[in-house]
């Protein structure tokens, strides 16, 4: 029996998943895992995409990531941070939060990260068309998928409070 919930934080690059995930882990004692960092450390990337200027995580490597995380996820109490979500097993997560950012904020954040050209435009379009939200809705039970605004610093605090409240209720209901 899982005593602490597993949480997925997902969304377009630049929406604040890492900031939220690290702060949430600090406040709750849950384990924070950034899948991009895990793949880098475990050398799970399969090459480099010159056009997007980023490492590639193909289907075979996604399965390696799943294998790498399986035991930890079974124990519970994990916050997973990744910009995609359709390859994670549905059984892993008790709740999924898709962070959303208005494009005026997101554009500046991505530009500050050095995103240019096609990479910048594609990520902005991803947010406009709700690509990650739709992916989450197709990959998990709709009742566990929630959107959170992530524009201003105040949103971060509100989101943290909301997730901590949800978590406290989950713990009461499930332990």
C-alpha cells in the first residue's frame, strides 16, 4: 500500500515545473525527480537534435527511464518533472498537474534560456494548442489531471498551497 502519493508535474518547457517541483519536495519531504536530469546522468539520451539544440530521448530510452524509476514509483512519495507524459505508466500517478503559462510570459522565459527560431516557435505553439494538457488528458484518468496557472510569483505560492492541501487530503483518505 502506497503511503504517500506520486505527483506528475508536466507542461511546456519554461512553465515553472522545476521551480515548483523542488519547492514542493522541500515543503513535503517527497522525492523530486527531474526526468531530463535523470536521463542525462544515466546517459539515456540517444543522440542530439541539432535543429532543436537538445538531446533526444527516443522510445527505447523512454522505456529505460521507466525501468529506472519503477521501484521508486512503487514505493510512492515521488514528484516527477518532465515536459512530456505519455510514456509514463498510468498506474504511477495519483494526480497530474499541467502547468500553463501565458505566451507573453513564456516567450520571455524561453528567450532568456537561449531558445531561438524553430525551437522557440514550436514551444510557444505547443502552449497555444494545449499540446501537453491534451497529452495528459489522453494518458491519464481525466479526473486526476489539473491545469495550474504559472505566470507570476504569486501563482507559485498558490499552486504550492493547493498541492499541499490536496496531498494532506489524499494522505487522510488513503492511510
